[in-house]
């Protein structure tokens, strides 16, 4: 018998009074951590540990009453776990990887418990990213009363609609009871959480990943919920992929309306009054959401161009996978030449070394233009974030490579808040302590073999 179609997620009505609710720090007992572990890697391995010198910032309140809190590493998943545990009505969870480990199992068990307790639980997971996750986990959640959607199954015989193995859902979003949301780059797994959710047994700290997420409360939660609902409807009924896209509170055309795949379209980025990219947001909004999908004309490109062309003081960018198009590299170089403080935090270790090579293929031009480049050491860098002029911030799941921009579902928050941007810049400076700055003179002396490999990878970065 074919499985009945799960009901659509119910609409949520964010509570504007909830700006400070649900995003407090996670309480934990004091633990002592060896000096050569997190203090050297720049990670907080467990709750209550000494951490690495990072001081947790206070929540930021926006003009509409929405609240934001910046999370680092495993504390983000611990906060998500605690929020789901307190859920009373609905849980929407969208993730690329639900890892086959203790942290992944802890989330599945918790979601199942909440479903059995009568909470409407909706899970969207990517088939490729979660390919190694036990299928019995998802059956467990379904049997408990939860609703589960697999985004574009990798196995052709399991797809309900068209088979699109190249289209992947790389978003990481959470909405709880319509009052708490979360967005960032963190997947669900021990390498992202350390010992925050499930106790670390034998695990190499150097395999842990460095990442960020933000908790959202108040009216801004509705944007995350709307994005989730669009993707859920697509997994159940297919139709144009553009229906999964959303440009909320941004001065851009909504990509869900009228965008045709495979056909170039020029997004009309408005001229920015005052030469400042914060005007990408509508005048009465401090929080916007850019949820993109597979398209050759992503609105992300003109946004990046506008940022680089109109910044007046600084552009600080953290990117785990840095292989952008030529126009963005030129824009960054031009910004630096006109006196903008351009800094890049890139990966020194990666699960995809070829993307480190791709990033390094741009170093000559960037360094010559005066761009400062840092490679994060120790932990695996997985963060995707940017601050502009100390007033605008972007954070989410979007990498600066062709896969993210043209083939994946991605989601990034756009925040206009000097206080929040300052917190993210402080975190960038903190990561600088655990990074190696690339010296231009030393870089020019690198072996010819490296130069040749970088040149080749640069030419094929479109397919990485």
C-alpha cells in the first residue's frame, strides 16, 4: 500500500513578545579540559569547559522585537536540543546531514519522543548528505507519528517525482512552536557538536568542525517557517524548484515568482543610497532571509557584487569552501585597492582538499591587492559568514562555490544591526588567534608544482 501523503506543516504565528525567550545559554557543570585540546584548536569541546577564550555574547534585539543570539560550535546544537525538548506544538527541522553517530541518534530519539507526546514533528533531510544514516531511524520517527521527507532520493526507484541527484538540500534550519528558530551552517552530528549533546567517548578533537549558527525569536521566525513550508510542499508535490526559494525583506525580486530555470535572468539590485549595502534590506526590516535553490541566475551573485562595490570601511568574510566566480574576486580586489579593509578567513584543513587548492589559486591576486588572508588551523572550518562595515551581517549555509550557488538549496540570514555585526567581528578576530596569516612574500616563493596544480584546479572549479 502506498504511504499516505503527510499533512502540510501548520502555519505558525510568531509571538512578537518572545524576543528573549528560549535563547539563553545552556547551563552545564564545570569540566576541566586538557590544555592541548580546545585551547589549541579554538573549540569548546564540552559544556562548561574552559572554552578557548571566547566570551558568549548577549542576545541582540532588533527594532521589530525579534531576538538573535550568536552560537559557536556545539553550543548551537545543545541549544537546539534543549529547544526541541521544550516544544509543545510543532517542530520543523531541515538538515543536510543527520549523522550516523551518537548525536544524530540522540536527535532522532528526542524527535520520536516529542511526536509520541503529540507534537507535530516535521523533518526534511537530504538523501545524499544523510545517505549513511540508518533508514530505521526515519521509520522510527514515522511510527512515532512524525512526518519525514527525504529530499530527492539518491536511489532512483525511491523517488516519487523526477530523479534529480545533482540537486541537494544544503539548508540547516529549525523552527519550534513558531516562537524559536535557528539557522546556520551546522549539521547534526558529533563532529559539529563535540560532547555538547552526546558524551564524547574516544574521538579525535582534531576531527571536530568549527561552525556558527544563530537562534531567532519573535517576528523573524515567520520567515524561517515560510521557507520550511515551501520546501516541504515541494518534497510532497514536486513542481518548479523555484517554489522552494524566498527573498524575504530583501530589495530583490522574489525568486519564487517568475524565475525560469536554465534561463539567464538579471536580478535588479537597486542602487544603494549612501553607498552602503545595508540598503539591500527593506527600510523597515532588520532581518531578511535569502533562501536560494538550483538556478543559473542566483540572486546571491548580485548581492555579493553590491556588498563588494558599496562597502565603505571593511568586508570580513569567513568561507569554508571558497571558489567564487571571477567577478567577485575582481570586486574584492577593487575594494581593497580603494582602501577597504578586506579580510578572508579560509580553511587550512578540510574534508575536500581540492577546494583548499581552489581557494589558494586566488591568493596571488588577492594578496597583491592588499587583501589579508587567514587560514584557520586545527579544527575543520565550516563557517559561512560575512560582515560589512560593522553594520550588516550574513550567516547561513551558503558556501562561495558553484555547487552552493547553482545546484543546492541554501539559506542565509541577512541582519542589519551594528551590535550583532560587532559580535560576529569579535568572533572573526577570535578565530584569527587560531589561524595562520598568509605572508605575500612567502607565498610568492611557493614551489612551481603548487602553482601549476592551483592553476589547473582554478580552471575546473565550476564542477567542484
